[in-house]
């Protein structure tokens, strides 16, 4: 089971890399004006979302469920962690929606909005790590 736990952590890190970087790309995309930059950001965002973030997120969740089934973790802390993961999945889907809005040229949000939006996964990461390490009862 330790190899499943190790892979869960590796893919969680991969997923978070994308969750941190894609909104940062949105910040730069929101201020870009020239066509070359706009097209470059669309390509970068698509490759990050589909090539790194989504596989990382799916594998994180699948391996987390495998751990839950294999070790039978229980306690309110785990339920809280699952709720945080659900929040991250919703954030991931929201990022995909924002990416599609950029692709269609329909973004109406400012770079400042995206800078604040970029902080959400940081807060969730802190909460999840503290829950897993301390396992409060």
C-alpha cells in the first residue's frame, strides 16, 4: 500500500503544480494584447490543463479512493479532507471553464481577479496537509 500512497502524493504534487500555474497563466493572458501572445497562452493553457492537471487530478482522486478502501481511514478529518478535494475538483472544473472563455475570446475578468483566484488552491493545500498530518479527532 505504500506504493499507492507514494503515487498518490506524486500525482497530488503534479495536480497542484497545474492548479497553481494555470491561473497564473490566466493573469498574463488577461493583460496580453498581441495576437501571438494570445495564441501562445491558449496553447499553453490547453496543454497544461489536459496534459498535466487533469491526469494528475484524476490519478490523485483514484489513488486516494484506493487508499481509503485499502486502509479504511475513518474520522472527521478524513471527511473534511474529502470535502477539500471536492472543492479542488470544482476549482479544477472552473479553471477549465475559464480556459474555454479565453479560447473563445470571452474573458471579462481582470488580471487582478485572476491573482486572487490563484490563491484558492494555496489555502486548500494548507488545510489538507494539516488535516492529514495532525489527523484531529
